[in-house]
C-alpha cells in the first residue's frame, strides 16, 4: 500500500480578511503525480504558498509524511523535503546558471551530496551544463525554467511542487518542460503540478483536483477528469 506523502485537511486561507481557500482537502501518495486545475484566481498558487508556509492557513491541517507543517517556517519545510518551483521563477539574473543551482542546495551540508545532485540536474538538462557559467539573464525563457526546476531539485526533495511551469513559453518549449516532468515521474519523484495545459497535465497525472473559487469541486483519475463534462466544457471548450 502506498505511503501518503502529503495530506491536506480542510485548510482555509485568507488575504486581508477575505477568504481565498475555503476548506481544501487533498492527498498525494508516494510516487504519484497529482495536478491541481482551475482558472486564474481559483486559489491554486495560494494552495502552494500555504503548503510552503509563506501564506499561513488559519484553519485545518497540512501533514507531510504524517507531521503537521502548517505552523512551521518555510526553511524547516524545505529541510523536511518539500521544494517548490514558483510561477515567477525568481532567478538571480546576474548570477551564473551554476550559482543559481547551488542556491537550491542551501539546506544541505554534505558537499558530496550537493555535487551528486548537481550532476543529476545536468544529466536531466544537458543544456544547463553547457551554459553553466553564463548569467541566468542571458538564457531563453525555456532555459530559465530549466534552471528554476533544477534549483528545486538540488535539495533532493521528497515532494516537488511545480506552479505553472509552462506559463508564457512557446509551444515547443512547453513540450520540453512537460517532457521534463514526465522524466521526473519516471524517476519515481512525487510531484504536485499546477498547470494551465489541462489535457497535458491530466495525461501526466495519476489523479487531479479541480479548484474553483477556493473550493475543490471535482476530483478523479487523470482519465476520469479528461472524460468528465466539467473539464470538457470549462477547460477544453468541447
């Protein structure tokens, strides 16, 4: 039986007193890829911020490997094994590709482990190895997204959260990024994916949740959701 990596129980989050998440519950098993779908403003990024502790939940519980984390600091959560690749990428443009990657390993203290993780990232993204000395600002949008994902992998997380990894990319680069998610999935990584490309996200995921105005309004396997009227009408225009 699979081990539950992440369990969210009825969390509520608000901004300036206004409710954003209104009782969200979901779970992710070890080795699963789970996607969260929803329109702009549905609360997808807020959900990720709540898990990372940057936007606290005022009600409910978030359990990571059976330990409550909703009141922990972000650094503690990263040390426990959760990494997030934010929608904004948040690269340090003047720093080189390699320097940006090393920043993702700030919670690690074993130099050998850090170098092993770096080699894993370079094997995943050979282009980054070729450009490792270049400033991040000189890279294309797709390459910058590779750096952002690679930086997230440098801490060797047990759960990787990707917030809109293909946002703003040309179609050919979207395919590259989603192919990277597929490779990580094949490596056995546990992934929470927030993605605007609904069909591709559901094709990649074992299960998915539909978020609407701060509430879960649907869930199921990737196949079930692809065939559901809600997804077909709301996201696929069918």
